[in-house]
C-alpha cells in the first residue's frame, strides 16, 4: 500500500471483462489472502499471489513489485508466477497512491523550476495533484531494472490534448521528478 498501484492497458481490458473495479482490485491488498508459498519472493521482481472471494467465487490476482521502484502492478494471472516479467509496453493507469500527505519530491533545480512555470505547475503539491488526477506510467519508456535505481516514465495528460512526461525515480519514499517535457 506504500507504492503507486498501476494497471496496464492489457490488464485493464481483462479486469473490465471480469467486472473488477479499481476499488475492488485495491481491496485485494486490504483483505485478500496472500499465498506466500506460491508467490515469487526472490530476485529483483517480487510477485505476490493474492486471492479474495467475490460473489462466492475465489478470484486470484498477482501484484508485482520491482525492487526499488515506486510502482506495483496489478495483473491477471497468466503462466507461471516464477517466470512473470514486468509489463514492458503500453501505458499503466495509476489507481492507488501512498497514504501520506506528500510523496512528490523536487530537487532545487532552476531548469526544472522553469519547466514547471512553462507548464503552469506551481509546486510539488500541484504536481502531486495532477499525478493523482490522471497520471500514467509509460512502460515502454520506463526502465524498471535500471541500476542504481529503477526509472519510471510518468505521463500527465493536459486539458489541451498534449501530455507532459518526466523521468522519475523512488527516493526516500518520494517520487523524484527530473525534467518535464511536452509530448
């Protein structure tokens, strides 16, 4: 629950087919049963099998967590959990955020301040609001295995139809934004 939970476009179609809403998916983390014995607990990518009874039927979802990343991904089970790889293409919609007042961090950087002013972003709080309102992860441009820290490419849709992108990392329980670019 301390990570940003995302759903890929491909998994979203499956969840829609099975009538699994965002709140229902999040509820797996709150009161589902974790099968530690059949989860992938070793390596840089941890994947946990969680089951929950819904309408009298046990439903299983997997939740993957790349080491050092701020994202966790909710996925529909397919194949072997031990062989599971993080999504590498398309976009992932953010559906849950850490339950803390502030999880966005911006270094003192004149270039970043200028970019924020250009895009009408006032401060960290405003950037966090935009992220929570309609933020996405671009899996194809993210590097979840990068060393020393995984990189996630954040996409923020704007009202005029274009998007802002930013390379981000997880730094001391905060999402650190680097440069902002118009897409």
